[in-house]
């Protein structure tokens, strides 16, 4: 994990961010993982489209930990999907709650899995 100063330097390279609000209610806790994996794959497709549109520093921050692979070592060096793996915003010192609330999006700590999740991904664009 980078230091807060390194995170600040990363974000200073960008002028804009797009916030994606993704709401979902799952029947079982384990359904969240599959949903998160599919959403992350779609977000990567969008990141690539933005990149090919001329924004060569486009970078997606997933709404969750990477979860692209069914099994993960949790270590970057051992990652089998380095090209597509992306961090969640929290791993880069983003206060997601304050950030999304500042632009009027809903977010609350959930108390049970029968509540709808409000998840957020961020696309950094220079």
C-alpha cells in the first residue's frame, strides 16, 4: 500500500474523476462477490474505452477489492492478472463516505445483507 503522500501525488496527476454509483441488493452475502467481479470487468471495459478516446492516464478504482480472479494471493507480486487488477479507492486513502456525500450520493453502513448496498467506483481522468 502506498503512503498517504504517494496517494496524494497520484491524485494530483488528475484533473477530473467520474463517480459511478452502483446500487445492489443481494439475497446472500456470497452473491456480493460474483456481482462485484462482473461489475469490475465492465468498469475495466469502460476504462479502456476512455483510454482509447485519448485519455491515456485513465485509471479505474474499483468499488471493492479487485476480485477479478476467483482465487487471489493478495500479493501484487504473485498476481496472475496484473494488467487488469485495480485497487479499491480506500487502498489509496480515499474517504469514500465523505467524497460521495460531498456530491450528494447516498451511503450508509449497512446492518444486514437484506439492505441495498450503495457502492462507488471512481474513474480518474487527466
